[in-house]
C-alpha cells in the first residue's frame, strides 16, 4: 500500500475517531436526558390528572354524570401535549358500586395514532383495573397493538389520606415522537461528517503527492545502497524534514562505505592477532609444563617419604595435589592441541567410568571450599550403582564445573549429586547436580549455557568468573553425545541435569569428535579448587563498634607487605607497617597499641622470635595478639613460636580466607577478654549499688488502720534509679514519696541515698507536699552533679477523706473509684528536682472515699517496649487498672508484672528495660 493511500486512510480514520465517538456519546446522553425529563414531567401530569379528577368528584358530591362533564372539560387542557408525544389520556372512576367501577369519566387521544382499539371501552373490566393496580412503578414501557414504536404509560391514583383510591389518571406517551428531533439532528450530523470525509479525502489525494514523492526517492536510494551502490546520491529538492532525511541518507552512504573498509582492515588485523594468539598459547603452555611437573614431582616425593613419615590426612591432601596437577597437565596439553589444530579433532580417552568414585574425588578436592561456607556435600550415587562410558578426565571436569558453581552460588544448605537410570533413552545415564543456592532468574535460564553469560548482571561483580564455565560444560557433555539442561527456582536453588552414554555405541557412530573454539581459559574453565577460586569465598566480617581494628605488619619483604595490606585493608582494618624488628619495637613505644601484630619469623638483624619475646615481657597475649608468619611448618619451628609468646601461626604461602579467619579470631578473643574485664567491673559496681539501694528502700510497708498499702520494686539488671519512702503521721494519715533518678548503678544509688536523707529532713512539712518538695530541691540542688530527679509526694488523710499531692515533673496519681466505677488523674506540675534553684511547687487536692484505690508509679511501666518498639503506654496501664480493680493488691501487682513480661516478650536476662516501682493504697475506712 502506497504512502498516499495510507495518508488518506489515516486522515479518514482520524476524522472518524475524532467525530463519531463523541457525537454518538453526545446524542445518547441527550436522548437519555430528554427521556428523563419527559418521564418526570408526565409522572407529575398523571398525578395532577388523578388529583384533579378526585377534586371534581368531591366537588360534585359524587354525581357521576356531572363529574364526567367536568372531567372532560378538565382533561382537554392536555391536548397541547399531543404535539410533544401525548398519545392518550383518560380519567377512570373507582367505586364500590359495580356499575360505576372502572368507568372512563373522560379521555382524549391523538387521531394520528390508532388507539381507539385499545382504549375504546367506556368502562374498564375488573381484570383491566386489577392490572393497573398491580403496576409497581409510576409508569411502564408498553407496546400498543397496531401502533408503531414503544409507548410509556403513566398511571397515578387519586385518594384521600388513609382512604382507598377513588380514581385513576392515565397518560400514554410515544417514545418515538419524543425523540424525533434528536434523531433528525443525528442524521444531519452523520450526513455532514460523511460529506466532510469525502471532501478531506479528495483534498488529501491532491496534496499527498507532495509528501509521497520525496519518500519514493528515499526508498529508491535505500534499495541502491542495499545493492552495494554506496556512491548513490539523492537529489534534494526541499529543506524540510524530508530534505534533511535525504541529506542524512547521502551522508550515511559515505559512512557505511568507510565503515566497511575499516571492518575489512580490522578483519585482516584480527586474523593476524588470531595467529599470534595461537602462537602465544602454544608458547605459554610449554612454559607452564615445567612448574606443573615441579608441583607434581615435589608432592609425589613427599608422599614417597622424602621428608619422613607423614600423617594420613597430610598424605591424602598431597595425593589430591598430584591428581589435580596431572589433570592440569592434561588440560595444558589440550590447549596445545587446540592451538595447533583449530576446529580439528579432540581425542577422547574412552573408558568405563564409575560415577560414585569420580564424584567422591571431586567432593574431596572441593571439600575445603564447602567447609568454609558450612555447606554439606552429599553423594547420593551408591558404590557400583552407575557406570558410564566416556573420558574420565573430561567428565571429572564437568563435575568440577557444576559442583564448583553450586558452591560458589550457595551460601547455606547442601549440594547433592545423584543419578537416574532408565530415562527417556535407556542407553543414557542422567546425572543431577542440585544446590540450595540463589537460583537463576527466569529471564536468564534460556541463555545460561552461552559464553560469557551469568545468572544476572550483578553476578560477575559479586561472585567473579568469566561466564565460560557452563558453556564449556555444555560442549563437553555434547562431545560425549549427551544433553544438559537446568531447572531452577529463583531464590531457592538450581538443578543441573546432564546425560552421558552407558555404552560406546555413540562414539562408534561418530567419525570425528569436534570441540568448539574458546577465546580464553579461566579458573572457572579449569580447577575450581585453585587458590584464585578460594579467594572468592565469603569471609564473615567482624561486627564491632567503629573500624575493624588496627594491625601492625612486620615483614622485610615488600611483596608480602603489599599482599597482606591488600587483604586486610579490604576488610576494614587500618594497617601500620614496620620493615624490621627494631622498627616494630620503636613503633610500639611511640604509638598507640595496635589490636594485633602480624610478625614474620625470618628477618635480618632481629628475628620474629626475638621481637615476640621482648613484646611479651610488657604485653600479655590477650592484650596484644601476635600471629606468626612463617615459611616453615616443622613442629619444632611452630613450638619455638609458641614458646616465644605467639598466639597463632600461619605458613607461607597462605590462603586469604584462612588468614582473615585467624586474624578475626584473635581480635575477637582480645575484645572478648576486654569485654569480660569490663563486665566484671560492672558487676562489682552493681553489687555495691545494690547494697546501697537495699539500705535506703523501706523493707516493709506501713500497717495502719483505714489504709492497706503494698509496694513493688523491680530494678533493671542489678539496681536502678527508682526510690520511694513513707512518712507515717498518725493512724490513717501518712505521706508517700516516690522518685526516679536519671541513670543507674552506683551514681543513681548514691543520689537515692541523698534523697532519703533530704526526705527525712523534710518530714516536718509532711502535710504540705509543695513545701516538702521545695525543701528537697533546695537541699539537693548543689549536690547531684548535673543529674535530675522526677518526684511526687502525696499526703493522705483517710479520716477527713483528703488527698493532697505535689509533683516535680513526675507521673500523675491514678485513683480508681469503685463506687462510681471512674478513673481519676491527679497531677500537680513542677520542675525536676535539681534543675533550677528556688523552684516553686503547687498542691492539688482531691476528695477520697472508702474503697478508692490509689496508684503511684514510675516510668518503667509506661515505657516498657515490645519487639516492635511500641511502648506499653498510659492507656494500657489504665485499662489494666480498670480490668483488675477487684484483685487483692499482691495479685494486682503480680498480674501487672506478668502483663509487662508478655508485652515485652522473652529476654535473655529476664529483666525490664527500666526500673519499675508501683505503690498501691486501698482506702478501707
């Protein structure tokens, strides 16, 4: 379809979409509005008709004939409505007399409608009347026989209040006639729109040529470029957007031509580089052979006893080194074959392979990596259960890649290897490698086996690797005639499933076994247990306040210093360096004590052993941990280090994760000892404070006629800052003092003892709480060292039914009145004791009655928090008072402690966040 036709069609569609929906919506709304208005109007008209008929009946005293004459005259006023759709109207008499019941008193109808057949009777039958009476609404939609279109019939009853109806007013309206003006308008608009579209289409056809012609030129130019004519130029006839596009196409042709020439040059350069790469791989592989064979030879000689008898676990580890070295040597040979014969055959050394034994070998090598992450490796293949046919080294490489990846991407749980026999192909064995790791996002699964692909974009940053491991694994499986797939739930783990042949039938059917080209080899593509891969292990960081600590490294080798600095600084440690023993001792004399020391053994002038002995004369092992760095692993050398005072040792070359683990363990030990000493001092301080507290808090509550008193004190940990005391004046007359000192421990306890003394000195003011608090503030102001006290003192006279209280920024007194079942708060505001000299306090009085319960408390109750940090609060405390108002005082107090314990939840020390003091007084007389 040409551009011109598209433009015309687009214009027509735009007009249709712009005009038709809005017009149809407008007409529909207008029709609905007209119908609603007509409906409301004729509901009212029907009621007026019925009521007017009723009035005529009443005025004529029930004379039917006279009423009929008047009704006809009255109904004639409705004739003008015939122009607006009125088809029929009548007034019907309802009477208990059968001969008059249903008589049509008056009626009019539009002669243009054939309504006589429907409403020709002068008297309606009982069935017709019953039908009208059963109409639930004021109108209904009807169809009249022989009359075109739908009608609206409105009915209304004329009746006196509380009486049966005496008449009916009925009106019939034609819907079609009412909506005729709107239909005519709709048809006019639609016709106008059609004409407008024809005109616009004609104009669009005439002018579309101005737009389509430049586009056709551009199309021809693109075809020329597609055919390789990059010198083709478009003639520019205008300077509008299409002209600019034409100019861009002209420029693009030249750019494409230049880029193709550059790509050809680049391709030639890449070919040369590819040849150099093959030569580099070949030379490097040859260079690798010597150290690999050295590693294998040294390890094998140790197994043979060159250094004497070795423990069985050491011999086992050395055997793993030999096996790994042999495998690495074979991989180097494969790289040589690859560099010489690109896209050529790879020789598989086929044999019968025991999958149980091969899995055990892989697990034994990868076990250190799994143990560092506390992962469990499970071999679910029973011995002798599963044998496959293939190259044992290549199959081992497949398992290394899959199990190594599983360990890398699993932080907790287990990795399981199992087999399934007798799948879809009975000549294949299905092997499952399942983990409980991070899983693979659904949008990444389809490309997980492609080169340079990871589980998601952040994986390479977090876990490392090039993304070639799974691609190589796929090709090795394919090389054996198998398939590989993955099943994964993101966040819950993955299962890699691959198949291997049970017999050699597949290999006999293949003339050549090909291997794909790989551009690089990484640790993921080879041994997952090499040191670089170990470095990817997660190392748990220490949780401590501030930085991880300061470490002094003492070593004369610049490379070792740099490696240690890199490892430790990445973990947040501040590093200090000394290049010899003398420099280290000078540092210790002139600088702040570091958190630990990394000390090399073999150094010129002064050995690490000598430095350690000198430092141990001044610093004990828990104050300055020392980790020896040594290249020697003989028992005698290690014992020499421990005798010199070292806390631990690590042999060179060391693994990063092992180094960090030992460093963190030693620093943790130092901090633990420091914390233990501080805790011991704190316990001793709290013990002293407890003795002071026990001496100042009353041992018992006063016993007196007319008052029942109970006191509860629950300190935070060993002791807190709450204090209370009583002042007995006479029988049934006493004062209650309650206070909360800021802080805890010995300082709070000492201020509490000062409060007790100040309270005792103020007993002569017992009947005047405000004067008593002022005196205490005057006494305490200059002696509490910037601490403050919230307090409340209340004087109770049960014989006169009076309570007088005064407060120093303390909580109110709660009073529960059993007689009226009401809760009262009595509070007198005042400044904290010790906040300002010459503070003034006020009294508040309250009338008390028999069976009143009075509560005095500190903020420990209100401010106790739950696991979400929400406070118990005043409202819950008040609710507890009201709900447990009838409990005896001891049970009331025990219940409150239980409620607070449930609110705050279980705690290791079973204590509350703050001191809790509660004093209850019941008025008994």
